[in-house]
């Protein structure tokens, strides 16, 4: 079932432009008439569009959560993801979307929480994994991450903290973590989240390894849109990471520099104990105090990327 006609989709693009431009004194009057005039088609996203037109980011965020929380709604990511991105761009990358006004000043003394959505590729397989990290705690914390259909994607207790840092990893899957609404529970606290990954296809992976023959050094090829400023806030982080035989970091991570063709040529100086090299592409956004990071990792044996 389709909710938005071609005309409606075109108007949605108009609204995206409208809410991005600077606010003028007459906007309040115009925004009020916008909601009242019924410009928006009666779709599940109608109230979200109206709140955006009224420049009420917090209300738009709450309405989007309501839509995605409804497991019966059939609003695909291609329809709600542009709205999500507008909200990120206009709210300091999601930092100002906290449920409680004024709560940002309280975050300083609260544990720092991050959720990493990992896409890991090697020469034989591709798997997905979630990792939750908490920094600033004195004891382990019970964790649960559940989607709108009640499926549990992460469950357990974080490891015993070391210097206040603790984490919990999920098992690995061969399917990606779906975009949508989730409920994160840490101890007795509950956090509604909307997860949105980079739109990647099999023909447009984030990273590929290109090698002419076995006697030449491999070159990592990055998706063209990674080098562009796709979003106002989600800046890309590109890094090389060397690992030893036990898959422990051999040296600190290095920034990847792309050449004129957009290729990432691996560094020439290999640590003596390095057995593996990973190319990592990551971007992050926030939902209130929680940092969410999308991580794409391609790992290969050193012999595949360094010439003899």
C-alpha cells in the first residue's frame, strides 16, 4: 500500500527545502496557516511534516517516533529517512532532541553511552554486530535493545568496568540491523531510539579491495559519496587499523587519505607484529545524550595489500 502520491512526494521535497532556510518574522503566521490549510496528504507522516513546517523540532521528533513505533505502519525508510535527516541537521546532529527540556546541562555528570552498529567484511564473509559502551560507571549494567516488533537485538549485562568503562557486544548476524524504532533499556532507564544506517547496496559498498594481481599492492576503493559532505552533521571518519595475530590493535589508528581517484592506498610502514589491516569508515549522530555510530570495516591479511 502506498501512502504518498507522486505529487505528495514532490511537495515533501519542497518542505525539506522550506525548513532548511533561515527563519523570518512572518514564518510563524505562515507556518500556522500551513498546518491549518491541509496542504499535507493524510499519510502517517502528516503530523511530522506539519511540525517541521512549524519549526517545532521536538514535536516532529516525537511524531516520527510514534509513526515508527507502530509495527502495523508500512512507512518505508525511503519515505521517513529524509525527514530523519532534516531533524538531525537542525538539532545539532540530534543532541537537542532530548525528551526533557534543559536536560543537556545534566549530561555532564551522566555516564556516556554509545551504540555502535558494525558492518564487518573480510575475504570470506560479511557479518553485522551491535556494541554498546558505557563510560563513567562503577558497576555492570543490564542492557536490552528491542525493535518495534518486539525482537530483541541486544541483551545481557555489560562487563565489569575498567577505569569506569564497560561494554556489551551482541552475537554476529548475516543480516543487517533494520532501520527503524528501537527501545534501549539500561538498568531502570529507557531510551527511545531511531536507527538509520547509510544507504548501501551490493553495487555500492562502503569499501572494496581492488587488486590487479597477486604481485601488486591492493588498493581500497571507497564509495564516491563518502568523500562528500552528505549531511550537515554526520562527518565521515576514515581510518587504518593494524591488528596482530590475536586481533589486538598493533598501533594507534591512522587517518586514511584518499588520492585523486578516491582510492585509499595502504600505508607503506607496516608494524612488525601486524597480521591484519582494516579500513574503517564511520559516521555518528546523537539522540539526546546517546551517541549512535555506523561503522563499516573491511579487514584483510597484510599479505593481500603489501607487495613483496
